C-alpha cells in the first residue's frame, strides 16, 4: 500500500475557524465561531471529510494494522458514512462493501452512484435484515470473515478517539474556558461523545439531536462508558430541533439554510448542520447561552447529501 497516502491521514492542516457575526449572538455579547471540519477532507474527495474523517481515522489505521483488505459497513441510501467509507477505501487501497438499507432505488442517486464510482460493492438488504445485522454484527455471513467491519455511522470506540482529537486541535487554535460551549449535531451520538471525551471537563458540550426518540442520552452515556471515560465532563442535549425526525424538514429549515449560505458563505446540509445552526440561533435568542462567551459550532460536513436531497425534492438548496 502507498505509504504517502497513510501519511495524509495522520498529518493534515487543522480545519480553519471562522467567526460568524450573527446579530442574535452579537446583541448578547456572545461570539459564534465555526470549526470548519467540512473543509477537512481527503484531497479531491470531500465526502471523506467532516466528522466522518475524524470517525474513520483510527478505524482505518486499525484495519491496516490487522491486515484487512476489505471494509464492510452499513447505511441508508443517502448515507454520508457510506460515501465517506467508499472514498476512504479507494484512497487507501481497501476494497469495500456497503450494505444498504432497503431496495435499490429505481433511478439511483448521487450518494450510491458515488459509492459505486469509488469501487464500493453495494448490497441491498431488507429493512428487517438490516436491523438484525446492524444490531448484532456477529450474525454477518461467513463470506465476510476477515473484513474490517464498521458499525452503522462508523460509531465505535475508535471513532470516539478520533472525535476527541478535534477538541485537542481546537484548543491549540483558541482558548477554551468552562463557560464556553462546543456544539455539534447528533445522529448516533458518537461524535458528541468523542467531543465530550476531548473536552476533559474544561468546556461545555452541547449536542443537537437530528433524530427523535429520546434514545440519544442513553446512547452517548453508553459510548462514554465503553470508552471507560469517568472524569467529570459537562455535556447536555437540546432535543427541540429534530424538525419531526431524521431527514425530515420544513420550508423554514430550507429557507434558513439558503439564507445562511448567502449571508455567511457557509453551505449547510438539511439533515445535520442546518438543524444544528437553526437550533443554536434559536437557543441564543432564548437566552440559553447567557454569559457563555464563546460558542464553537462544529461544521461536521455532510454536504455530499445535498445533491441527493435536491434530486429528490427539486433543487431547493441553492
Ligand atoms: C454522520 C453525521 C453526523 C452525526 O454523527 P454521529 O456521530 O452519528 O452523531 C453529524 N453531522 C454530519 C454532517 C454527519 O454526516
């Protein structure tokens, strides 16, 4: 395998921090910063970026060290994680298999087309089979023996290690204090668990779930327990910004995303980062951050999903 490519995974430019002069924050004497992890990605492959870069990094190194030649993972038809894994496999010389929930869409979609263009073999499985497999990875068929298996969303202990590094990187760029917040969107919760680990209790961590069901608190606690992290840390969730559930949206969210991009030149996606920023501004308006000083929002990427959204709903995100 090409050594210089592995080098790119371990030595990279920290993602930049950008200040957003949003009136709601300025009025309250707060500073809103964005850590642009959407700009952290494999050269020429933005899908292998954002929080998926952080989550995959140590998994890819482990796969290499175990001598695995093939990665296997799971996702829905628009999954950022599938696209990231496909791109990462191609970049680092693994073959890859993606188990996709549900039937193959009649006309394809940009995410799945991209995965296949990266060389990922897609297997479409029923929702029931998908649920069974993802909830018990020991049930994988014998043909996958020797594969490096990434759980759904790539969420495991090595992913948490990678996300914890984000805070280390951040603390070399700016001063973090106990009143400040680091905020990120939660899908499985592994990213926020990693940020909480990295915070070492020295900054507050705020997760904005983008999926309903109130399982997130327990999921994050479990990731922290699996990581055997027992130092005091300050983390919390704000559950009011799911917009009705995973990948649900309304006109206000789409308008917000388009306005935000034209105002600040920061593209957002409708599944994760759009909801997070919408939530942060609403929370600020309601006085949630009073006295917090600086709020650092993590732009976790996910922009590969916009093309699929626009294909499905008619070019609504500009
Ligand atoms: C996958 C993803 C998330 C969710 O990460 P979890 O670790 O599953 O909580 C957040 N933002 C973006 C852009 C993502 O692609």
